[in-house]
């Protein structure tokens, strides 16, 4: 299990479903029965707090909060090239949500 601490930058592989996948969608697959697509999008979050039960309280770029298990397989630290490629997104996270 990876170790996380307050202020760590995170990438969360979020599974989504819609009629029109966005430009950052990966692993796009058609769901035949309802005309929608299933796909994955990387979300960029920051660890706000580590709760007493060991779960992570994370914040999105827009200020939403989620609680996640630290052993969630969709959660990871960004690679060095993601830190460079998405530096503006990570900078927004470190500065806090815009009002």
C-alpha cells in the first residue's frame, strides 16, 4: 500500500458513463443496451487530511471533497511526466479552490 500525507498530489482514475466522452477519455467502450459509452478519465486531486480511520480526505480542483481508502486501486501519485504535463492543474490544487 502506498503511503500518503497531507498535501500530496494525486491522480484518480475515475470511471464514467455518458453519451459523449470528452477529449481526455481513455479506454472508451460502447454500452450496447443504452447507447452510452463507458470510459476512464484522470482526475487531479490533493490530500487535505488523513482521517482517524486511515481514509484520505481529498479535494478536487473545484473544491469538492471525497473520502477514499488509501488502498483504492484507482488512486496513485502522479508520475514525473504528469507533474510536468499537468502542472497548471496541480498548481490550481495547491493554491486552493477559486471562489
